[in-house]
C-alpha cells in the first residue's frame, strides 16, 4: 500500500513539474502568468465587426464602409458635383473633413485619373541669358510659356502643354512655321491616379460648406480644387494650355525638331 501511495506522489510531482514548465500547453493547460504587471490590455472590440460563421463559410471580417454616405440615397432633385482632383494619399483627410450624417449632403470618394501631360519644349539653354532670350521671344509673339525645375525640363522653355501627343506634335509644327526651332515633344508626366469627392447637395449653401471643409486639402494638378457637375468632362489641369499658332498651313516635324516618345 505504501508503495502505491509513493508511486502516486511521484506521478503527481512529475505532472506538476511538466505543467510548471509549460510542457502541457499543447494539451490546453498553459501556465497562468500571475506576475505583477503581466496582464496586457485587450484590443477594443467593435461589435459591428462580430459575425457568426456557418460551417464551411470562410472566417473573414466584412469590410468597414469608410468611403462616405451612399449617394444612391440622395433625392433626385439634388445636384451632383465632382470636387478635386486629389492625390490618393489624401483619402483619409477627405473622409474626415465631411460629416457622415447630413440632411442636405450625400458624398463619396471615387477613383479618377489625372490625364498625362505632353509638352513642346526648346533645347536646353546653357545659361540663364539664353533662356531669357527665348522667354522674350515667346512674349513678343504672344505665346503661352512656362519653365519647369524638373530634371528633364530644367533649362528648357515650355511653349505648350497638352493631354495627348498628337496635339503636341501639331503645335510643334505650327511653332516651326513661326520660326521656332529646334523644338521637341516630350511627355512631362504619365497619367496619375487621383481621387474625386462626389457630392450630392440640396442647395448652393450646402455646396459652399463642402468647399470650405475641403479647402485645407491640396488639390492635384491645380492651385485649388475644381468643382464640376458630375456629367461634365473631366477637368484639364491648369498647366495644360495650347500654344498659339500662325494662320499658315502646319508642316510636319522635321529633323531639326525631333519628336521624343
């Protein structure tokens, strides 16, 4: 009998030792950490994110709707406006700027694209004096012009900015007829992903409040956000202005004015 009791005590001690070393955690008996300060704060639970899944149904959480208010619920007599464009990283600021509940506003953030930009440019000037002479020539002929500090365009005079290459090539031909050259057509930027805030408003006053709320957020390609009716063409950024042309018949671009892809 004594041997049985001793054997049980040895087994109990062995089990206790295995448990204290956390070797029984795989069996569902982990060691409880009772040290001071060992308790950790639990992450807050969002009740709306809790769902019971049926057998075989993937255990995934439904996405949280943060894009805005469903604009389909807007009354049919409300006017629709696209405001922007904005850079993609401005999405959280756009969502935080406007109320989620409003009696005279429904809004959502939608994806858009800022068109590519092609330019007609002079050869790179070796000094500021040469570039200034080109600027004076452009002013004398009443041509829209600007400069850029990007690596590719620094030191060149930009004589026209366009949303596609064909328009830029036509402008280049017109400029050759006016005595300019050598010139080139270059792409200043590719199409850029952008965001628009689509707002359905009950009144002009409601639209004005939206504009005031969004004013601190920088627009993409504009000095300030554009406001266009939803059925209007997408805005062309303010740097896109055609060069004026002479009445002569446009010629084709020659070797003295290479067209770069």
